[in-house]
């Protein structure tokens, strides 16, 4: 027998392990019970052989193998249930599942139709996509993201305070997009078109974590949701492209051209509704068999690492500096954001109990390379601002690169500690999820403060 304090500590370890297991959506309650019974039996056997409670627990967990491997094993054993989960919405355990699935389906249909209709509402006031491209560019996020946030808040039964905050933030976004007298060729139009959707997407994140606002795990779940939603949206867009091609071919074969319908209705309304549908698909099918985004992360992390290292080597041999024109600034910032996205999503999809390996070292090399490029871009931007003065584009890029510099630098430090087994993986997760409000704050500064500060340039 073990001492009462050892037993209490052992039960705490079981509870922590159980919480981690329950994060895998493909493992149902009965699966988690079976795994826990197996783990407890193994711990008891090891303790009977003379190991202490903490030693027995670690050895038993190690014997069970990777949680991802166990998930795939259960997926193979319960393939019939998983195929049902691909068709039905949500879990299939219990009598409540069909009712919840129908409720979610009705909710997503209402919100998707609302997003599609929102795209056409401006035409009632004489604003069209062909003539008023600047209006649609700056308001793009306002057509779709409030409906997605509404669906998520309704699904999580958000409280009045959260709903009030969502309404206020989306209203603030509408003011930022439409209150300033911006010319069509204004730099602030481009900046608003880029930054407002980012700010509003993080408002969607507030609706996503409405069921547990203080949980870092829920914020990391939102990062996973973001990656999966992007993948689903791309797949829907590809399918929509095939549908459009067939429509053109079949209708033109009988002497009719669907060009007007496609350009005026199918593409804008379908693109808006697809955002809501993609979010619903991620919610309904998350972690079924295996997510797509972690696979892509594993594929593109070494490729991006190789490209960045090659770029730094070429830059060292070349006499040319980095050009900081608007297109180059957007390109480099997009590159750094993609690198940060790869880091965020690989962290969110990683098993925190697994030891560091080769992929973690690749991530460290990727982050260090991105950090070096960010420093070079910052030096070029600062030099141009000092010599020629500032513009909205350069000011926005300066702020974004400073924020990226801080995040990448500390991420590199934390990754180095983890790779050298001197820092826990949880520290990286807490840092990245806690940094999300900083990006949101800067995006709001760009869309709300920059236009009047730069005289609506």
C-alpha cells in the first residue's frame, strides 16, 4: 500500500492525464474509461513489483505509447462510429446527439443565409461590387464574421456580457470601415482591408471561447479552429470552382451564358456563406480520424525553414538590401505571419507530454531564421522612415514587425529551453495564447487611429 499523500498525488496525476485524453474528440467517454482502467491496472502491477507511485505512473504512461497512436488505434477499431460522425453533427453518443445535430444544422443554415444576404444588402442603396470596390474591400469582414461569431456564441450559449461585447466590437469595426472619408486610392483603404478582418477574426475568437473565457486551453483550441477553418474554406473554394466550371460548360452548350449570375450572385454570396459553413464543419468534424492542418504543418515547416535559410544565405552574398516598398512590406510581413502561424498551429496540435524531437529543432531553426529576417526588415524600415519620413504603410509595417520581433524572440528562447529540456512545453503554449490580444490591439489601432493621424492618406 502507498501512503495517503502518495495516493492523493497519484490521483491528481490520473486526473491530469484524463483531462488530456478527453481533448481528443475521436476518443469518446467509454474509450477514455477503457484507457484509464488499463493505465490504473498497469500502475498497480508496477507498484506491486516495488516501484513508487510516481515512478509507476510514468512507466505505465510510457508503455501505453503516444496518445496520437492510441487515437488512431481507436479510430480503426470504431470505424463505423467515426463514419457516422462524418455524416452527423457532433458526437453520436447518447440520445441528445441527433437533436443537437439538427439544432446546429438549422443554426448554420440561418447564419450562412444571413451572410450571403449581407453581401447583397448594399445594392439596395446603390452600392455595387463593380463600381464600389473600395467599400466592399474595407467591409469584407463585416459581411461574414458577425454571422460566424453569432453561430459560435449561440452554440456555446454565451452570456449577455459576451454578446454585448461582440455587438460593440463589430459596431466599432463598422465605424472604422465607413466613418472616415477615404479616397479609393488611399493607403488607409488597403490597410483597413487587411487589418480589419484580423481584428474581427479575434472578435470571433471571443465568441469561440465564450464557454470558458479564462482558459488558455480554449484559446489554443481557437488557434486549432483557425487553421482547420482555413483548410475547410480552401477545400470549399476548390469545390466551388469545379462547380462553376461545370456550370459554364453545360449552360454555354445550350447557348446560355451564366456569367452574370456567377459574378453577381454565386461567387459573392457563396464566398460569404462558405465562411460560416467552414466554421460549422470544423466544429462538427473536429479531430475525426486525423486533422488535415497538422499534416500540412509537418510538411511545410521544413520547406519554409529551407527557404528562409536559403534567403539569408543569398542575402549575405548579395550586395542588394531588402526593398521596403509597399508590395515588399506586405510580402515580408505575410511571410513572417505564415511562419508564426506554422509555429502556433504546430504548438496547438502537439502532444504536450511528448519529449522534444527533430521536428522541434526544425521549428527552432525556422523561428530563428524568421527572427533574423524581421531584424533586417526593421532596420530597412527605420532607415527609410528616418531618411524620407513616414507613411501609413511604413508605420503599420513598423508596428507589426516590432510585435513580431518580440514574439519571435521570446518564442525562440522558449523553444531553445524546451529543445534542451530545460523548460516545459506548457510555457510556450501559455506565451502564444496570451499574446493574441496584442495582435488584436494593433489591428484596431491601424484601422481606427491611422486614418485621422495621417490625414486620411
